[in-house]
C-alpha cells in the first residue's frame, strides 16, 4: 500500500510539472512611454548608433532608434537585414531541439554517429556541443568567403582540433558542428531546414544566408577599419553560428514565438544549463528566469535579454560599438530594464 501511495504521489508530481511546463504564459505588458524615453536617452548618452526593440502590444515590438552622426546608409533600422553573429546559435539550438522532440537524435547521441572522422568523436555528445564542453576548438578564418555548405563543412572539419578537456570553452565550432549534424540528419541543407521549420510558418521574409546578401541591404558599419570582405569572410566561416542575416523585427518574431512561446523547450534548456559550470545551453545563457545572448562580427554588435516566463524582452542592434561596450550595455539592460 505504501509503495502504491509513493507511485501515485510521483505520478501526480510528474503531471503537475508537465502542466506547469506546458501552460500558456501571459503576454508581457507593453513598454510604457517613460521607459521608452529612458531607453532612448541611454542610447543617446552612450553614443550608440542603433535600434532597440522592446515589448509593444501583444507579441509585437516597439523600435527605439538613435542616430549618431550617421549618414543614411549607416542608420540601423528594425526592418533591415543585420548580421546575427552568435544570436544565431539559439536558432540552431532550437532546430536541434525539434529533432530531439521528433526522436531523430538525443542529447546523448555521439558525434561519431555523424562525423566519425573527427578525433575523439565517440566521446563527444550533442549535449556537449549544445553547452560548449565538447573540447573542440577552431579559431581559423579563410582568406576569402567560403562558398556553399559543403565548403563550409569541409573547412570546419579540416581546421578544428580536439583538446579532449570537456570543460567550458565558448567555441563557434560547436554550433558549426550542430548545423552540419542538422544537415546530415535531415538529408538536406541547414539553411533549407531553417526556412522550412521557421521562416515559412512564421513568415520571416528577411532571413538570408550571407551569400544571398548584398552590401547595400545592410546598414553600413561606422567602423572605418572594417570592410565588407571582413564581414563576409567571418559570416561565411560561422556556419550555424553566424552565417545568417535577419531584420531585428524578424529576429524578435523568432525569439518571441519559437523560444518564449515554448515553455517546454526553455524549461528543458534550463534543466540542462543549471548542471553546467556555466549556465548555458542551446545558444543562450541562463540566470534565474532570464535568458540572454550577445553577437559580434567585425563592425556589428547585437544582444537580447528576455524573461522566459513573463516574455518581457529587449534587443539591441548597433553598428558603432565594440564587443566590450556591447557586454556592458547588455548588463545594463538586464539590471536596469529587466530589474
């Protein structure tokens, strides 16, 4: 009888957790005018040329723009393409999660299953790629932009190394490898999967691979030391971890609908993240109810901070600050705006 009561109690607990994880969450309240003005003042006071997105009515964002001595080609707009850099990692992580939900792979699936030629691949799991503890390292850049997915994967496989440490080490190659796994598992292209799974159902009309983007479609960087070749070389070699350009509005739509609107995924990612030395999983850092990420390529920096329970969120896209200023700004937004 005691054993029956224990099983019954555990079953009730499991059901309660399932209901909590899957219950719909209220939409965040629209950002009031006073807060919008304060955020605009922040951009102005810190001389940030860029655009912030904050919660508007329903799931829609409100854009707060500041222009710092920029010509028309350098103004950052909410409906214009922008290089995502590492903000793309959560898109790759979400795609991997979908495949896991479809039982096509698990967190414990070894890399050896897809790329046995990688040194130590039998000791590397999907989980370790998702939380940057794989031991894989690759800091090489090609001389010219890589052309096509096959060339991107071949370059990655040729230049990566394995230090066999399995400790936290933030490496783009982990998500490059995850993108290659998505391609192999789905018997198609990585970019093709993203368009089918996300762009089409969410009507993301401004999501492009670097190879599809013309320089004039992007706000020009205000850094005189950066040219377009540097941008394309970097984005071409960050396959799965920075090859995408999206408009801030479309990126907001993705995060709001595919991440914040999926409590089952955010709860699963949190459970995985909290076991690690650094609370990171699937492309985002976790801190309490907050998820956040930063992205940086030459001449462009972006970040987002969101409460995955209340759906309160703020994003920044800028073309005139460096990575150190981006990190400081991200911290300010988390502590001052997210409270």
